[in-house]
C-alpha cells in the first residue's frame, strides 16, 4: 500500500481522536449521546464539532487519494500531499480544541486545498 493510502487510514482515525474529550463526559448517556453533546459547552462542545468536521473532511480526502492513485497521479506528490494533509488536520483539531476560530478557518482551507490538489494531481502530474 502507498503512503497516501496509509494516510487515509490515519485520517479515518482522526474523528475518534477529536471527539475523545466530548465522549469522556461522565454525564454522557450512550443510549442517546447526541442529546448530551447538544448540551455540552466549551471544550467538550468544540471537541464534538471537531469530530463532525473531521468526518466531513475525511470523505473528500479519501476520494481524492483514490481518484489520484487510480488515474495516474504522481505517486511522490500524492504521498507528500497526503502526509501534509494529516498534519494539517491534526493542527485543525488542536485549533478547534483551543477555540482559535480564525486560525482554525485558515487551517481548514489549507486542508481543503490539499485535498483538491491530490484530486487534481493526475491533470498536472
């Protein structure tokens, strides 16, 4: 498997990393966790939001890697962009947890650009 595919595997785990603080809530009732998540505030609420956004970003990234690899994108570029994507998404989670909204938005944009660059790599590679 390529490095980029391993990055897809890692990216699939990031939503679970992001949500851990929200799930560690002792008041969380696993029969209806979303009700408690809706009541959470501060750090836990941001952790849950980072979790949701991590899933949203994951699908574009995973599809981009698959499309790029199956359509002849340059492997070295795809791999490098995928590694940077994972690093950027870790930074995104950290920024979300810390409540750094302006920085978080910039990091989100960088992740989206990386996914699009991977997706389009067969055209420029």
